[in-house]
C-alpha cells in the first residue's frame, strides 16, 4: 500500500465512523451529555492539530520504520496468521505504552489532557495532545522497526485502534447482553469509561486498547462497574480552556 493511500484510508474510516457514532450516541445516549457543543469544539480543535500533524510527521515516521524494518523473519512468514500475531503483539505493546503514560510524570503531563475531559463521547476518542501523538509515534516506530512489521499490518492496526478509540469513548447505549459479550473480546465503552472515572485507582486501571485480555493477563482490570452517576475526569483536577490544555504539559509548576 502506498504512502498516500495509507493517509487516505485512515482518514476516510475515521471520518465515517465519527459521523455514525456521533449521531448514534445522540439518538441513543447512555448518560446525559454535559458540556455542550463548546466541549465538542474543544476536543475537535485538539484533533484538528493532530490531523495536520499526522501526514506531516506521524505517518512519515511510521512508514519509514515499516520500510526500513529489520528483516529477521523466516521466508514465507506472511498471510493472515502472521498478521494476526503482529496485531496482537502491537496491541500488547500499546497496552504497556498506555500504562507507562500513567506512571512516568513527563508522559502523564501529555496524556492527562485526554483524561481531563469531564464527560465522554466520540469526540473524546480524538482528544489527544499533539505531544502525546508525537511521542507515541516515535516509540511505536521503534517497535515496528525491531519487530519488522509490514506496512500493510501497520495500516490495519492504525485503522483498527483509531476506530476502537472512537467506539470505546462513545456514549452510545448498547444492549447489555451485547456489551457483555463484546467486552469478553474487545474494549467496550463499559470497560473504558471506568478508565476515565475521576478516581485515581480506576484511572490507573483498564489500560487495554483493542483486545480486553491484557488487563486480565497483567492484573490491571478494575472491578468497578460503569454507572450513569460516575464522575469522569482526573481526580482533583478540572478541565481547562483549549489554550491552557495545549500549554499545560509545558508548565513549570503544578498549578
Ligand atoms: Zn489513560
């Protein structure tokens, strides 16, 4: 797959999934939304910076890593099976990367911008500080380089994780039985909303991104059940204006 189609396919998938979920969560909401359009505009402004940054920096770094990856794999090691193994390895890696973002103070400064959202909807799945997006792409490129992951697999992974981010932050009300069955395999809103619970113990749990298995394997699954009353955000902190969110990771003091 060419460099241009990589950019195009990811953007098209995200655009249509965003429109569909944004509509669905307003037609069938799980909880009453707060914050109004001003909040959505703030999240989409952060997303717009990343949309500009992505083709200029993030995708070239990723494509370069895939094109120059180490060739240590045995001959004939391709097809659906090896691709699934790669997807699992990448998903396991971003589980740890997400967990590290909660532990290392300088990384939390950037990741906190995502967590400061005080309610969740599809736009929260696009709300990331450009610093986090940049740092993630560098570290992911190293993993792609070392594992020798083919570009096609990287594209599938990027699209899958981006769509999953929109879905798991969404406020769409799913039938309980469906969500229960899905959550055995993938990260559903009921799992990920607990990660956004404004209680530090829960914020530091449920780190999985695509497959829900990793939190169970590595002992970070929360027992908290999502509820409509559950406060969302960062314990002891309030959401900020767009300018303050952009500048917050670079501040000297903790105020
Ligand atoms: Zn997090």
